[in-house]
C-alpha cells in the first residue's frame, strides 16, 4: 500500500511539473546613441518557440526631437511585435519633445491584452522567429531629427500551459481524491 501511495504522489508531482512553465525575462540595451530620420531598430528580444504570453514589458529611453519649429508626439520610440518580418502590432513607448527627457514605461498583463491575443494567434508551426523590436519612428523631414540614447527594454514572457496539461493535472487530483475516499471508507 505504501508503494502505491508513493507512486500516486510521484505521478501527481510529475504531472504538475510537466504542466508548469517558467517565466523568461529578456532584456535588450543597445550601445551608443542614434540620430537620423526614419525607422531604426534600437534592439530586439526573440522569443523561445511556443511563447504565447507577455506578463510585463518595461522600457526606458532618453530622447530629444531636435527639429526646427513644432514637434510631433508620434516622433518617438515604439515596440513592435513581429512574426518573422511581418509587423503585427505597435506599442508607443516615448514621444519626443524639444528638451532631453528620459521616459520610462511599465506595462503589466492588463495593458498587454491585445498583444497577448496576437501572440496566441500566431501559427508557431511556421518556425518563424517571433520577436519584439524597439525602434524609432522619426518623421525624417529636413531639419527634423530624433536623437535617442540609453534605450533599454525588458520583457517577461512565458508559455501558458495547454488545456491538455491542465486536464492531466485535474485527473491526477481526481485520482488522489478517489484514493482518499476509498481509504476513509475502509
């Protein structure tokens, strides 16, 4: 009987371990600074195969819009979700003004609902590299220049357990409950 109990407990623990997934924190911090018009990549994080959930995204960048005349808040830094080279989603991180400013943003899971829905919809069997890229969106008009420095991005991501893993865990719990009922009935 002790052997049967030990086996049942080990199966429950094995099932729980098989369905667990660890969070992965990835950070990018490009060296130097950037100055010119157009969209320039500042850094990227490539997800492990099967990643389908981002629980936190944080960024920091120091930037200035050195253009003559007015400034535009969309002249700044964004993070985009890419499936291979297909651009799927943008998230605005920082808008530039005429004075140097360091802008820090933290997005939790509630802020990333649309991003996570897109991650779940990606066909992972295509074996394309799924990544988040930090890039500038500079208008690039003559006399309009976006300068950035100290850009960093940190992403906490994980694989949400599949329904089959959760079902196996449920079966293990049901088995433990049945064994306990049988024991208490004796």
